[in-house]
C-alpha cells in the first residue's frame, strides 16, 4: 500500500538541503543536492514506517506564510 507524506525542504547556512517529514517523528535527512535528498528521504521514510506505531504524529499541512516584522 502506497502512502503519501508531506516533506518540508529547507536549505541551511552550509548549503545543505534538509528534508523533514512532520508526520513521522524523527524522520529527516540532509544532502548537498535535491536529487540525492529525494532518494535519501524515501529511504528514511521507509525506515520510519517500520516503527510507525510509535512515531506517527497526525497532522494536516495548512500552508506556508511569509511574515515580516
């Protein structure tokens, strides 16, 4: 059974792309390029799903906002 997860991707100060799956606790990885990041996050999601009962956090993506202060 295939499942779909929302992945948040950011670029850190050192130029690494960082991927986080909010629905799966501790499910994150990083890479120097987006192609590698996509492969790595799929692997990490599979690993997190092996321990799904303890790591699932129900959530619903609402959106992203830019706020200036």
